[in-house]
C-alpha cells in the first residue's frame, strides 16, 4: 500500500469560498476515483508556527493506482484550484 500525505499553506488572501470549493471537490473524489482506498482531509486546528493550513491523507494499492489518481480529470480540477489558492503544497508518499 502507498500512503499519500499532502500539506497545504493557503495564500494570505485565499478566499473562503474557494477553500470551501476545494473541500467539496475533495469530498467527492472517492466516489469518482476507484483507486482511492482511504481518504481523509481537514483544516488545521492547532494553528502553531509550524502548522500548514490543510492536510490530506490517502491510501492506494500501489504506485500505479496513485498515478491514476493524480492524473484523473476530477483530481486535476481540484488540484488546479489548490494551485491558485496555495502559496505552498508539500507531499510525501511512502510504502507501508
């Protein structure tokens, strides 16, 4: 299995409506992308100096399944909005 973890830092002027759009888009992805084995996400509540604003954890059977997810048009749509509203996006993918 592959674990895919993403951290996002929103731009200071990121619009709450766009953030809500991202959350709704992410919420729908498991029903649209069969390769997703596990999927959860949420906004940071600690708000410490080292915190990012938003995190996502997902799991896939293998790297091919992760690649299909990454290239899926519905994921690409949400990722496009994230690129607009985020100043930084970090990810780590590991096998477990």
